C-alpha cells in the first residue's frame, strides 16, 4: 500500500490525515497496512519497538488485548484501538 492509498483510506474513515505520523517515538518508520474484504475498515499501524524489528502480536493475549513490558516489542493499533500496547514500567532486553 502506498501513502496516497493510506491517506484516502484514513479520509474515508474520517481520521485526520494531518496528524498521521510516519515515524514512531524512536524515529523508526511505522508500518501501515490495510486491505482484505473489510477494506478500508481493516487497517493496522505498527511500531516495531526500540529494536526496529517487526515481530507481530505476542502469543498471550489478556482479555483480547496484548500487553507489552519491553521496549523492543511491537505496539499495534488496529481498527481504531490499540490491540498491543505498553502498560506499567518498561524494560530493555527482554523482548518476546
């Protein structure tokens, strides 16, 4: 997906494209994806974490959400909510 398709998708979902970021808090490129039968509703924005390696969802959800505890783990936002995100104190070096 290119940036113009992404911008159009976000505009259709009434997401302010002026606030869409290209990089995460570590200055690394975010990964945007969308598609499938539910496009444009089916979209995902991912930060690869401090290590810059995209590793996807953890394999232990807590009530349908994935809580990360290490800076290296991915942060994932999809369909208008965070599905994998940090909570509490974070550490380095733990990874998945």
